[in-house]
C-alpha cells in the first residue's frame, strides 16, 4: 500500500480493505509507522511509538482468529496521553512526575472498547499537562505544531492527536474534551471533532466524574462516519458511573447517513465568554448560515443565555478545585508531598488558586453552571441546532498563548509565598479567566452543561488555514468532512470533502 493509498481512506475504509483481504493489517501498520517517521520530527505530535505493542496485538488477534473482525479491524490509531489507560503502555498526562511510573496493568473501559473494535494502537500523542491548556506545549515533550502551518499551534489539549490525524499518520486518534479540548484542535487542524453528551462514554474503572462532569473522551477524525462508528463502539455506561446518558435509539452510524429533515437552526456570533470574533470566524458562520438556508433549513438569530462574568468565575472555580485535587491525588499515589518542582508553573498556580476556594464557593459555582444549563436547555425548546464559531481567532503562533515573562514572575512569587489568598487579592483569578476565554469564548459552555457539541471544518481562509464551526446537535449529512489539500509535513493530499460541517451544539 502506497502512502497515497493509505491516506486516501478513512478508518472505516481501511478496515473494509482488511476484511476483504485487499490489504493486510501488517501493511497498514507499515504505512502508519512510515508516515510517523517521515513527519513527526516536524510536528512532534507522537511522543511514544509502540511498534512492538501493535505487532503483538495483531499477533494475538491472529492467534484468536479475530484478525479481520471489528469495525476498525487492523486500523492503526493513536491514543492521547491523557485519561485513556492502556494495558502495557505508560500514561504521563504531560507531567514530569507521572512520566516515571511503570506501564499500566489494565485498560480503562474506554480503551478496552476501542481495542475490541480491532484497532491497533501505534503510539501516544502529545498533550499539555493535565490537559489544561487550549494549546499543546508541555515542558516535558515540547510543542506540537500545526500541519497546515508549522509556526502555529494545533490547539489543545488534544493537539497531538489532531496534528497526527491531519498529517495523515492515522485516520483516527482519541481525545478528551473538558473545555473544548477535542473541538479546539479539530478547528485548528481542519478535522471533525465531537464532544459527546455527558455520561455517553465510560470513564471507569479508575475515574468517576471527570472535572466535575466537564470532560468526556472521544476522538478526532477526518470523516463524520468514523466519529459515529467510534461512538457506537465506546458508548454506554460501565459499572457504577456518576452520570449515564439515555440509550440511543439506533446506531450513530445510521444516524450519520440519515437525512435530518427540516431543522430550525439558531445562530449566535456573540463571543459568550468575552473577547472578540475575528473576520474569518464571522465569515465562516455567515456562509454556513447561507448554506443551511439553501439546504432548506430555517435559520434564525438567537442569543445564548450566558452571564459572562458569573459563568467564567464559576468555571474557573470548579476547574481550579479539580486541579488541586489532582495534584493532591498524585502526591498520595506516589506517597510524597506535592511540590512545585513536580508541576509546570501555570498548573501549580492554578492548583494554589484551587486551595483558596471554600466548600460553599465551590458549590455556589456548581449552582451557577447548573442554572446556566437549565436556561440553555430551555433555548433548545425552540431550536433544533445552535450554530456558532468554534474559536474566536485563528490558531496563534507557537508560544503566543504562554504566560508573559511578567506573569511568570508573578506566579513564581505567589508559588514561593504559597498564599492562595494572595493570588485572589491581586486579581490573578480574574486575569486567568480573561486570558483563557479570549481564544476559546465558545467551547467551555457546553462542557459545563453536558450537552453534545461538535466542530466541523467547512471554512478555509485565503491563506489555507481551517476554521471550524461549532454545532450543537449534529447536522447529519452523508459522506466525509475532511480538509482538502496537503498540510505541511503530510506526504499526500487528503480526501477532498464530500460533505462539510459546522461547529454545532445540541440540547
């Protein structure tokens, strides 16, 4: 199989070739490792290759007579180095201390279901520490670069997965989304990225509620149908979940190939959490609205009922508390007191801030987010789909979203003093809110509400950069949603888009 042939197919297409015997799983693994070898030095998307692991998995499938079984039989995939625990592989979470731990002795339920599809895990992808940033520049592994422009970020926190899929290393890679971490890099890299409904995908057996219900795992793909097939494979509650979504009436793969009928589509361009919307994002949504009208849908202007300042502070409160909890958990896990040297500066500062919030402040913050969900849910009584930009701006240059030298000096001082209350007294928490949401003023809202949301690559700038649109509740159309052209570092053109998408949100 040539590189061009390998990159011409999505995951379902490659699996079909394996099942018919036209291509062997060995050939697909050879193609994947060749693509990684050719392009990863430029992108730094894959931080750990595991050819021996993948070959051993394939040998086990053959021995059991299952080599051609499963929806993704023989398909090489990558796993984000966060959340998903894979038996035999280490998970670093972007953290220098966790990098020292031995490989896992068991699969998480998500990983078990992924492996049951016949997919072959060929490596781990880069992620910021604990998945906290909307860019992918961890200190222990270095920055991942955008295949469409190597000077720019691929987004985060699933930036390694997105860059790898966009560059054609694999057709599918896993991701997690706690504030937009699937949809942000999908928009930056021209991919389809779905954040499923809260409780739709399992988080056990070692984790319960991820970031107080904000976060959920899924994947980044070049086709809508691959995402649907992955969700069919991994969806459903495991034992003892804190949340469980209602059962789906029929397979998502069938839904993806079914005409939706006439929809009432709400459009909101207002940056919900602050900042501004650039001209490319505005043009992307306006052109999408015209397309939707042409397809026969009703398009109306709406205003999302979000109280910007109250939501932002509530989201930060819950997130900071969860970061502190994670820092403390790692300390207990390794039987050592948490230390600044074990974590990146920004992570440690956010953890310090988390110590400053009282129990009643935490619960009041959760109340704000839950009431926001109620109001947004009421909006979906009058519309079927909400269309918005995914991001406020194009992907910025590598390093542009990092704290400034002055901000770093502030955080070092606060860390040395060890006074979380001083952080709040100096207004550091409000500064964090403003900076965090300037680039991502849309995505966190639907993490807090638990509703499904997706980013679909329908628009491209004059300079060839993808612009995602956020869609809440899927607009179902047949075919692929993939970026045209040849990203930097890719060996061959990707499949031209037979269908495009939007960034959508659903009630």
